[in-house]
């Protein structure tokens, strides 16, 4: 009888099915686009509100709170969530919760750790407002840690498949919800990427958000199989599968999807990277590079299946491909998409803390994948390198595009290991954190209220991380020069966590990641209000031995290392040139200098304002 009382028997199911629109309501009217996704079954209060997501449905236009959905209601549980319904605010709440949770799960799977958002020194769920305002926009607000979704009326003259003047809810677009949630997660992983120190920073933010949204399409089996069947295994053809926010694009009068993962003329233009400024358009260069590599890897993985199905010719006969072939090819496509998305997210651990360039991201992609999968059976890394090269994206400080050259330079022997106590404490803390979350998921046995979790986690932050921060700070002080940290400025410990990953050989890989940042005391008037920030990401082995140093140094006359001094000077000069370029493009700058000239870069680069320009061609970035 004891077995009947155990958690094994009494615990609730691990996953919770919820219905959503696969793309948006415009495409969701057909049955195949009304799908069910499953997310972690966690303790929820009405809203829904859980560990990571808190839906607050306040309609600011009408000044009302809509009744919050109770996803634990027996009637809702029996149907796997509410049926998709454009007119039911409770479904809107369910939709944003389900899609946002899938984004968090993708990041946690790839990073091998939990992602928890911090706001004013405490862990807090991401606040989601499905009906925040009236307007054709949606944005992440880092100041309030919230996602804000607008609603608007479709264009009267060119509404696409929408009814002219119908209400379009951005919160019902899978792609827009996934995109905005990704902005929040990226901001948590690299907070200084909010500062536009070059043309690539905000472009990277937009590109990663698009990549997550589009790659999540490949987790919808029926839709993926339909695309493969209709395209006869060709996934490069125009299809909602590789498009972003089709309803939004049509409803705003654009006549097509907001963005797509393929080249307009099927041939990359290597000059675009040097000439494109607007963040979404520049980000599309990165999106298309990644999908170019994905398509080539996918074709390599299905080549044997196509040869078998065609008797060795590799050319499919007329008519629909065999159902069995479609299923097998779809499985390969889904697996390749997940591998590519995981690779794109895992690279975050190998990025500098600030001033990112797309060349840095290529090096991070190659390093992160090489350390885990040296063999690279389907040449995914080679495909990525070639896709970046074809679009004119080259890293700094490399002698060639060979993998060996692109992998971040390993730390020198002069850099000592972390203290053993710090490593052991970090690993023990991570294990304890996972155990506590696992216990809290036993919702049918006992529920932790979100408020209790907030207080408990806040105590953990204060108690555990303070001691580790002191030890890490002492380490950084001891090895300032070796870590490329400014000789005189204060060092801040900006992050310290553990990565758990499983390699192709089935072995567990454990690494520690620390981020150190520095900020100049005075604002440089030539930087338009941008703080002068530098820093270093350090990757340690499970034993505390430093493996990689990824730095963005600050200028100093005291540098002993000539290479570091040169890199620092070039980097800050590039930021000045970028600010000057923004000044030339800003029609408001001539008369606004006395008002906000000092903080003009913050005015120009804000998530809400940047997203207002998504349909404008040749935007000045304001």
C-alpha cells in the first residue's frame, strides 16, 4: 500500500496539452492550423500564472480586466485547453501562455539549465498583457519585464484574407508571441545587448527572435508533413512554415508575410551586410544565413531516403510523394530544425557580455557545437560558415574561415583555475535548484504559490550568489590582465552559472560560465548617452580550469598587451562612428540636441519604437 501513496502514483502528469493557432487566426480557420501543443504541467493560479509566465489581461483601451482563465478547470482540462476562438479573451490568455512556455522550454533545453527572469533584484515571472493597447505593434518592455500586445483593425483597401476593418489581435499570432518572448529571454541572458553599440546588436536581437519563432513551426507535425508533401520535400518554397506573421503582414496592407527565411531571388547578396541599417532587415540577413545552412543540412540528411524511394535516381515521380516517405522526411526535418535551433541558442554561452557583432556569433556557433559534437556528421558547421561567407559576414581577428580558426582562442596557462570550493558550491546549488523545481511540479500533491516561490528564490539569490560573487570578484582582480579587464575600473560579476549538455557519445558535459563587466565612470559625449562598457565571458571546465576567454576590452594606456590595447581602441572608435552615422540618419537630431542630445541613442533604440518601423523600408532606426 505504500506504493499507492508515493509521488510516483500521486503526482500529476508531466505535460499539459493546450490548443493554439499554429500561425495566426487568418490561417487557423482550417482544422490543420488549430493544433495542440504540450507544455510543462506546473502549478498555476488563474491568469494563468506560473513560475515563468504571468498573464494579466487588462484592456487599457476599454479600461477593463477580462476574467482570467483557470486552466485547471475540469471542463478545460478534459478538452486539452479552450478551443481556438478569436472572440474569447480567455483563449487569448491560454495562447500567449502556451507559446511563451514553448520558447522558455527551447532555451532551457539548449542551455542545459533553468532560465529565470530577474527584475529589480528578484526572480519574477514575465508579465504578459494580451490586450495592452490599440495599435499594430507588440513589444517587450525591459523596464516592467512585460510583453505588450496590441490589437488593431485590418487595412480597408488591402486586408489580404482578413475582412476589411476586422480586429486583428497580435496576441493570437504564434510568431509574434514567440518573437517577443525571445526578446525577454535574450535580455535576461545578455542585458547589455539592449545598448545599440553597433548595427549588429539590435539586428541580432531581432534575428534570434525570428529564428525561434520560425523553427518552432517545425514542431507541428501535421503542418510540417503538409509542407513536405506539397513541396515534394523542397522546404525552400514559399510557405507559412518558413514565414513570420503572415496575418500581421496582410492586415497592415503589406500583402505578404512580415518576413521570410528565404532570399527574395534565391541568391544571397554579399553587399547587404555592409549597406543595411534597419534592425529587422539587417537581422533577416542572419536569419537567411542560418536557414540556408538548415536547408543544406536537411537535404544531406534526407538524400538516402529519397534515393531509396526513387530506386537510386533521386528524382521523385509525378504526383504526391508516398505517405511513408513524407513521414520519414518530416522526422528528419524536425530533428534538423531542433538541432539547428539548439545550436543557435547554445551559442549564447560563448558570446561576449556586450557590443556583439555577427562575426562574434559565428565564432560562438562554431565553438559551442565543436566542443560538443567534434565529428559534425552532416557538416552543419561547414554549412553555417559558408552561409555567413556568402552574405559577407566575417569575424574580426581570424586568419581564415576554417573551423580551427573560428573556434575561440583557448585560455593561456597563465590563467589559474577557480577555487575548488566555488566550483563545488555552484554545482551543488544547481542540483538543489533542480530538485526543488521537480518537487514543486508535483501539483496534485502540494502546490507552492507563486508568491511563496518568489520569496524563496529571492532568499536563494541573496544567500548563495553573494558568497560566490565575492570569490569570483577576487579571481577577476587576481587575473585582470589575463582576462582583458581594464586595469583601473571596477569589476562587476555579471553572471555565473552551470551548463549541462550531452554529447554525441552520450557523455555528460559540464561547464561553468562567468561574466565580468566594467563600466567607465563618465559618459563619453561622443557616444550619444551610451555607457562605455567592456567585459569578458569565461568558460570553465567542470574542474574549474579556464577554457575560453571571450572579451570586449576597454581602452587604457596601461595595457601591457599591444593586441588587447589595439582591439579596445578600435572597438570604441567603431562605436563613435556608429553614433555619428545614427546622427546623420536622424531627422530630429538637428533641433533636439538641447532636449535629449545626450541620451539620443536610448531614444532611437527602444524595443517599442524599433518595432513600429517593421513595415517601413529604409528606416533610419529611430
